[in-house]
C-alpha cells in the first residue's frame, strides 16, 4: 500500500477566497478554544463530568457550539473535527517526547483546513487545468500539473506566500518498486551537495542561486521601507514569496535526488550529522570575532541551502534501509590504504594520500569511506573487551 501527496496551486475567485479565509478562521478559533480548554480548564471539566478531556469529549462540545453559533455552523464540521484531531495528535506526540506542546495559532500564519477524501471530487478540464469540488465552497480551478493516482483520503487547503494551495493525499497509488539490493555511501557537502560512492555527483539547480540573489535584493528594498507602512508590508510579502519559491525548488530537487538513489540502491549509508548543532552561530568567539562570525554565517547558510536534514528524512522513508555511521575523519582517511592524515586533503576537491599516494576527488573518497564503515560490522564494547583478553599473550 503506497501513499502519495499531490500539491496544486488553486485559482479561486474573490468569493471563494473569502470562504477560504472564513474556513481557516473558524478552524483556528476551534483549535485555540480547545487548546485553552486543555491548558486551563481540564481539572474543572474532569471534576464536573468525571470524564477525561480528549478528542471525543471536545468533539461532543463542538456539536453544541455549532448549534448555538451561526458562523461556526456555516463552516464544514469535518474541517473543525480535523482541527481537534490534529490537536489531540500534537498532545500525544508531546507526551511521548516526540515534539513540543502545541501553541496558540495566529491569524495569517499557517492558515489551513482539511476535508475528508470522500467529500472531495477532482476533474480534469483540459491539458493544463482541472477543478476540485469542496463542501460548502464549490468548484475551484487549479493548475493540474500531473494526474492523480489512487484513492483520495484527504485534502488540505493552505495559505502560503505564493497563494492558496491544495494538497491531496492518496493511497493505493501506482509507485515504481524501489531497489532492495546494492549498497551506496553518500557524502553530504557544500560545494558538491551529494556525492555517491560510485562517483555520481548531484548538484543544486541553478535556479536556487538566482532566487537567492533576488531575495537578497528584495530584502534590501524592504529594509529601506518604513516599518508598519503598506509599502513595508508589500516588500515583506515579496521577500516571503521569493523565499517560498526557493524552498519549493529545493524540496522538489531533494525529492528527485532521493527517489533516484532509492530506486538504484536498497541500502544507503550516510554520516550521523547533527545539522542543528552544525549550523549554530559563532558569536562570542575570542579570536577575530567579526571574521569568525561572518565565515560561520556563510557556512551555515550554505549547509541550510542544501538541506542536509531534509535529504536524510526523505531517504529514511524512501530507501529500503538507511545506515548512519560515525562521521569522524571520513574526509581525512584514505579509502585505499586507510591512513588518516589531515594533510592528505589538499583542498576542497583534491585528495592525495600522504602514505600511498592515492589520488581521488575528496568527496568521492569520503563517500567510499562512508560505504566502508557501513559495511564493517560494529563490535560491542563488552565483546571487544573479551576479545582483547583472549588475544593477550600468556
């Protein structure tokens, strides 16, 4: 059973945009009321009713609220119930230590609402466009860049800096089978974002650099506007739109690369990198503080531009098996003789072993070392100690 999401940009008219804003506002209200009830009034609710405050109890109170308030009743009940389910799931994840506790939602930030798949209909109008029917809203046109496959399970409408989008989730999709054999090592870098142990490099699309220059220029324009003015708000929206397009291009590239790797190799070996720690600021350093901070800021920006963590997350749910290995000295170790020497790494691209003279691309050499570590069995400390005792001379 395969699941897949299809995202399209909607083209609503003014009346439909007002309906979208109303749906998002009511779902935000339901979320905030339910969150406040869980935070501050759960003891009173438990003492008064004798029941725990969970999704079932809050869905029952939502029915009473819809009977009393007209503008809440005007919005689809399924969307409001999905907001309560999302809140309940967020609490469950937080209690398991998988994330933070949910927070209050603000207007204009992550506005969205979700419908059940059985209530959504999708039709193709012509080669470029299609339309989707949503309960209490009607038919909305959208740019249908690819056909749907499988059975629709849900549809989420969300507001982004690039406009209103709909994400349609389907299951039982026709997906090409991924590989289950062969192993590859993957080195993540900055100059070369991804290098495989078989010598295949993956480079970022040139569009990202172009969009980055546009975003910097738009940010300079916004910095000259008066804060709080309409021109400042317009300039900020332009910056957000460019950054959102940049993120979309990066995510599309990451999906294409990870899918290509997962279809060729069943096991993927990567380094155990802590991207969050690696991209911390260098402020507060003693030696040449201004220069160090500027250099570290540039390195952080380059790492985040590639999206190391995003690539790792995609590999984990696409590849048949992912192995994480110790990243220490992978770029200083010779993949031919195993000698470790920092002088062997001549520059960003060249590796020349100081022991055996082996020459290779530095990223390719590191990817081979990563592959070797993934294929080498790990000996537990207790087993290692027992072996040492047995091998000691009598």
